[in-house]
C-alpha cells in the first residue's frame, strides 16, 4: 500500500482499521450513522478459533452489531469505554440448561456471568417460550434462548408426573403425534429421552425432519450411539449412553440395559440399575471401538455435551455441596428441591460398594472427555443447570474448568462455549467471534483466559446485542436476583430442574 493511500485511509475509523490490519464492515455504514456508536478501547481481542491475541484494539459497536475491530481513532460522537489492559472474548453459551426462578432470576444470572446464549433443554413450562420471545423482542433483558420441546420419553417414563411433565409415547403413531404437538406449541427442537423405544425414536426423527425441527437429547437405551449419529440426531447429552458404546462388552451391557425394568416415575431404581452397567463399560473401554464411534460422531458433526458439572455432583454426592457463596442467588424452594433430589433420587438405597464405584466413575468420565477432544469430536459446553447444586450462569465457569481438568486446553474449552455452539445453531456468521459484522455479544475480562481458564470468571463488562452492561450494572443485576429469590414466587416461577436431577414445574 503506497503512503498516500495509507494516509487517506487513516483519516477514517474504517480506513484506520484496515491500515492496522483490523476489520471494518461497510455494510453497517448507514447503521453506524443512525445508531449510537460505542467504542471499547485498549482491549486485547482473543480469537478463540486460533488462540491468537490481538492487543491494543478498539471494538466499535453500532446498534446490535460490531462494525469495526482494529487500531483506529475513536470516531467523533462515539461513546468511548476505556478498557485498557482487559481481554475481550465472544459471548459465552451454556448449551444445556434448565432455568429456575422467575424472569428476574435465571436471565439475569446468565448475563451477569457472560452468557449471551443458552439452550433450554426442557420446554415443560410455557413461561420459557415467553421469556425467549420477549428477550428477542427486547422487552426482557436476558440471553438468546433456544428452547426445547417437552421431554418425550417412552412408557413407562422415568419421571414422577409430580416432578416433571413428560410426553410419554408408545409406538410410532404416538411419537409422530408428539412431534406435531410440540411443533405447534412453539418448540425450537425436539428433546428425546432415555426410555424411548427404537420404533418411537425412529418415528420422532423422521417426523421432526418432516415438520422442520431437529432432534437433540439423550441417546435412548435401545439405540446405539452410532445409529443416533447416523440417523442425524444433532446432539448427545451426557456421557451415559456414549460410555456403553465404546466397551469391549457392548453387546452384553446393552442386553443388561434392555433388561432394566422400572415402574412409572421410579428414577432411583433406574439410576441404581444403570450403575453396574456403567461400571462394567468403564472398565472395558476399547480404544478401537472409541476410534470407530468417535469417528462417526466427528464425520456426522454430532455434538456431545458432556455436562461434567452435573456428573461431578451425581458421581460424588457424598463429597459435593452447594457453594455457600452462591446460595444467596437461589430461593429456598430451589435449594430444598436440590436437597430432596439428592437424598431421594440418588443417595437412597446405595451400598458402600456403589458409593465407592461412583466416586471412581468421576475420574473415568474425565478421561472419557479427554478422549473426545483427542478424537476431535465436536464438544459443546453445557452444565445441566437445574441439577444439584448448580447455579445459573456461574455453573458454566465450573464446566469450563472441568473441561480443562479433563484435558482440554483453555482455548478448546472456550471454543466449546463460543464457536461450536454458534456452528451448531447455524449462527456461525453472526456469533462466536469478535469481528466486524457479527452481533455484539461480548465478554470483557480482567485477565487472560487462555493462560488460566479460571480467568473466565473475572468479568468486568458484558455486551449483549450491543447493550453494554457495565461493572456497576452487573452488580445491580446480581443484587436484583438476591432480592427476587427472597420474595414470594410469581405465577411463572420455574423450580429447580434438570435432565438427570429434578423436574421443572410451574407454581
């Protein structure tokens, strides 16, 4: 570039960005003129895809979009936010949540923790669809929400209807009707569960394709992980079913799985009968079978959401507790439900041997997740928030630490909470990176998360769809939650609930 061209470009923010090797979008020029400009200055922008750090950057925001990233003068009239020495990453996503509290609780906790997208994994309560739509319309402050259908399970279902309302299907006709029902109710995708028959699950996958929905959820007991992937279920939640698929004794453990008998709603019985099956599979891990199964997941881009935060608690219920510093963000009902679930669904009826084995299973699950990353299986960060003793928003930072503890690099853990969710949701052109043209969903950190993943907790500022939540505003969000959980529940309150822990109910 000749000197005259360089001098000409440097007179504008867009040109200066180009000169400095940054980016600027001309498509947003008219928007930039009509909308307030906000400039985040002096930051180090982290490219989560590559791990590259770009220091001394300005991130220019107009409306809900990033319109410039680079080294350039702040345009006249722009609001400058001096963030020298801080780090900017894309907004975080928790891809497996079960929200709790009323609209003043979970949405605020998510945003205060840098979560700008969540995938809600059970649409049991209609309030969730209302939250989603109001957030999209800008009348409720919260993260982008992608909301599941009611859980669809087989007959008998694992869930007590007093804890969680499940759509129970028996056969293809029931299954297809359930898919049409949840489509009409406004679900973004179909959530499938463990006790579905193979016939019902195949009908769900086919009918969902017909009505334009995707299928996410558990690997059903009667379907192998390879078939789940090959038939285009988009995600597999948790490690239970995957662990069985990579055992040298898979045929045997699957026969044992099919032999499990449970009464309607007897989750504790299922959990205890599953344990010895998982124990056999964990102790007969086959590298050859793992290469085959994980290769199938990789080729089909079937995402795995390990939910280590959930497994950490349920594998070690005798050693884990609610963080006392976070109890103030949960209502008495939520804490009481957590304690009830631990004692009645998980702790009840166990032998000393089971307790010992469960503790060892936690170490095995960490090794398992390490293998997922080693085989380049697409992993998404998800917590199963709603399961004891998770706290919305805060739990995602636990999950990032668990992923790194299992063997992921900090960059891989962040990728699982930013880039991979954007790809999964078909929003890669809008989310998951700090670039011109992308939606301005950002987290500003006091320290480098690539050096230490625990720095993801050191949040200074959050930007959601261009709205800047300053440190003071973050504190106000958190203080508002503290007040809300002490007040009587609203009509649309959602109780603690999770796929493997409790139910969601409307009060």
